[in-house]
């Protein structure tokens, strides 16, 4: 069976769950490698209007972009991290767009850097 979308959830005791839709056609190898890492416990880092989640994976760099939209989720190979963008941005370093936040984007504006989270596949 070939799954075209995956839903993952970011959870922490102090916040409501955040749901992300990973769209396989955007970067199938990157998404497959990410899904294999789940479930995962890690920490969130915030840098300006970016939420950075360290998830080291090994895969080739697929189609990259230097422009992202608010709510998009990308994999940043240079830092081995999944990044959620809280506003439209032009980037210095290319990323591979892998999906979008479908629930809880507003929560990410309020969380603090260093928050421990669990990431798991929902569907």
C-alpha cells in the first residue's frame, strides 16, 4: 500500500497537540526516513519565527526551496532538523518542504525554546 499523506503529532504536557500533515509527493525519501524515526522524544528550539526540531536522518537532498510560507514544515539538511515556519520567509539556506501544520500553529508562537516534546505518527 502506498500512503500519500502522514499525520504526525507533537505533544507536550503543557500544550495542546500540534498536528502536521506530511505530503509524500513533496519529498518521498525524506518523509519515509522521518517516519521511521517516530515515535521520538526531543526538544524544540525557537529561532525568530522558526521552530526547529532536531531529527537526524540520512537521505539524499530532494527538491529544495529558499522560500517558505507560514505554517509550512520543511527538513533542513544542513542542520538535520525539521523546521516549522511561523511566517512567510526567504531563507539563506535551502530546505526541503515536506508538509504543513494542520492544527495548532498558533500554539507554536507561544511555546518556549527547550520545551521537551514527543512526536508520533497518528495516521
